């Protein structure tokens, strides 16, 4: 029996086994695709291979990410300010639309028994944008004016009142000098998502409905066969045994490990892509009294010259039914592409077809390099000092440093610069649809469902039309922009909120768990 999850484990050391679908990695992406395929094609065999000894042990682990449920309600990097002072909300609308798709699928999965106990993986938490300083307050008001009347952002509030700030965010107000003006965008309808618990529930369904999940098994090689299928070399890290697996379709959802396998596959679509690894850390609160004084996910503005991934935030988390609190991220650097990766990951990813892309980024992203150097130079007191922008009276004794998940930002070929660094999530798929993979980071897990629907549309173009009626049962808004259909948005929002039990306060959840 595998630790943490009750999945069947295969130690089949036959020369070759055959399966319809191989999912590489036991994180949220593979789990989502596997659960959807079990509904669409219950007759297909599915095998999952995970190199670690548990599901969701890398980026999907709840303490390896902020669990925001990225919906652009509070993340200011999705609403940049234009030169004329107006605010561009196009990215915010896109990200919010994607999260609505995920919410709908999770609600459907609960109704169908694919998922159980929504409080284990999703809870209501206000999403809040926070700024200080006159210019930033002016920007936040412009952001509110641009978003508040929009269908997807209905209910957002704006306040620049110090008294209201203190009432809603007592931990952040204590010791604050309010002569420096502050402002908030507050949305009550935000969520906290434990993607680790969600992944385990989805994989449990894949396994219980006929799929197999193999932990401690690393895919070390992949090769296209003349009949269009793929042969994978699999190493059993527990026993040392090796075997080959033949699959008609392969999805590489291995987080930072995806780039290497996609490169090894030789597909033209992966050529020119590179990856830049960035490690991270959070400060996790150890003082229950402080945790009780904060109930929100509060995002600020990245420092001037810092990359979007550095946006500071003070987050309420609900993990195992217990509220927690973290602040970060603090960026670091490692050549590893996974938290449990190898120091050879970065140099091993440099190929003749992506060398110019990698070199181009080295020249164009000097600001990122400068930022990483400054972050690496911070000591414990420096990290606490950074947090005092949010928690003025923060002291080190109340917080512990934890290492977050490793992120690999996508480097894409660019004719002018050689290569550009992209902050987002990219699906790569072969022209014949026999293999696909996911690269990149935030918004990542929050967009797992739309990303996997994209994979299905690209890779199973001949079947997708016949699947659409069933997919529309899973995601009622499929093919429709909710931002253009207020009545449909209201309908699916009310339905998903009810099924996901998002009208229940997180404090009630915590009390019930005690």
C-alpha cells in the first residue's frame, strides 16, 4: 500500500505492457485529465507514473503553493496600469473565465461522486488587493472602476478608509502608520484551494474506476514507434526494476520534469523551448493568535523591476480543516527543475535547438537576475522586514521559513530577442495528437480544467465533437464566454457555490474539525 493514498500499486516487471493512456506525474494536471477521460472513455486503460512516493508531492502540495484559486480578483499583475493611467483588465477576464471552468467541473464531479467532501479541498476566503502610497491608491481606484461593473467581478468593493481597513484586517492594521494612505479592493467570493487534497481525490477516482497509479516509478525515456504509439522506459525506484510501457497517448504533467521528456520525445513543437527554474520560500505563521486575526488572501504590488511571480501576499490557508497563515514568496534559485529534482536539470535542458532562446533570455532578463541576487542576499531579519509592509509588528519568533515548490518559467523562441521568458502556463502538443505536455507556472493549478480541455481538443480532434455533449454536462458554460452572458454566469455561479459549499464560513469549517 502506498503512503498517504490508498491506490493499487503495480510492480509488474514484464518486458512490455500496453495501455491506452499514460499520464506522467501524479499532480493536479494529470489527475484532472485522468478523471475527465474516465468519464468520456471508461473503456480506455489509463496508467499514471509518479517518481515520488505520494500524489501531489511537488507543486500541487498545499504548502508548495499559495492555494489562491487564481481568479484575478486580487492579483494585481493581471491588471497592469497603462501609460495614460487606465487599467488593462483583459488578462484578468481571461484568468477569471478559466477558473470558472474549473469550479464548474469540480461541482459536477461532486454531484457524480468523483469528488467528495468539498471542505477538504476548497473553502471561501475573501480575496483582497492592498496598496499604500498616494500613487498606488489612485491606481487601485482606477482598477476598481474598470472591474467593478464587470459581470465576473460583481461584488468587488473599494475602500480607502483606515477604520474599515482596521476592522477587516486587524493583523495588518496593528502598528500601521495610516498617514501613508492605504486602499483595498475586497471580494468576498474568493476561495482557498488545497490542490493536494483535490489531486488525491481525483486520482482515487481514476484508480477506483479501473486505472492504475504507480508511485516510485520514474519515466526515464520515451520514443515514438512506427505505428504512432509511444514506448516509455520506466524505472521502479523502490526495487530497481525496469520495464517498458507502450501507450497510444501520453500526457506529460510532470511539472518541471515535463520539459526534459518533451525534448526527448523529439516532437517538433517542443523545439526552441527552454526553462528557467526559480525556487521559492514562504514564511509560515506558528502563532495561533496571529492566525485568528487574519482571514483573507491579501495581494500587494511587486517591487519596481521585480517579476510578476514576486507579488507579495499574506494568505489564509485551510489545510486539513485547520486555518493557517503564510507570507511570501521569497525567491531563490536552484538549477533543479523539481523540488526533488537533480542539479543537472538546467544544464541538461540546454539543446542546440533552444540554445539561442536560453542565451537571449540571459541578456533580456537582467532585471530578473538582479532581483534574484537581492533575494538570495536576504537573511532572516531581512525577510521579516519585507513582511512588515503587510504586518508592521511582525517578529521572527512567530514565523518559520518553508521551502515552496520549484517553478520552471517557460522560455520561448523569439525572432528578435532569441528567446523570451513567459510567466504563465503553456500546453505543447504534437501535430498528430499522440503526446502533449504542460510547461510553466502561475496561474497553473487553478486553470487545470481548461488546460486539460485544451489538451483534449488538440489531441483528440476527431473525437472532440462527439464528446462535447458530455463535456457540457461537466462544464455548462463550455464554448461560452461567461463575461458576455450574465444570466448564465449567475446560474453556474450559484450552482457551483451551493455544491462546493462555498456559502459556509471557514471559521465554521475549522470549528467542525476541532
